[in-house]
């Protein structure tokens, strides 16, 4: 194999390793779950957790998308203390927007 091809293959491999190392940033919020209708065409309202345990406080908005059923049923209900953890696709100030259909996102009841 020529040195030029070897260098190209090595460069491509290093680029792939570098891309994997720059995974999406993660946000975690623990607080009382509320639902907010933000998108009129959505099957379900957005699930929102306001976390005031840290400084600064933060809000996680979980887009439930077009699931066809309530994806949080049995996991966490409005009024319960919940924890959302996962990658976010948008951040505005201290508000983090997450997608429920992302396999890295978790939602569960949090202890008091």
C-alpha cells in the first residue's frame, strides 16, 4: 500500500475517533413534572421539569414527539418528582431541550 493511501486511511480513522469523542452534551434535571402545550400539532404536551436544586437553576423540556401513546405513563406523572437525563439538542439560557425518542435519554421517578 502506498504511503499516500496509508496516510489517508490513518487520517480518516483519527477523524472518526475524534467525532466519537465529541458526543452530545448531557443535561440532568430533577424536580416536579408539569406538562406544557408548546406545539399545537404534537400528540402530547411537552414534559417539563424545573430543577432549582443548583445555582443557577435549570429547566429540562422533554419533547415527547408523535409517540401515539403517553410515553411517560408508568414512568413519571405530572405532579411527581422526576429526573430527566440525556443529551440535549438545544439550549436557551438555562433551559435544555431533549427528545424522548433519543435512546440515551432517561426519565424516571426521583426520590424526595
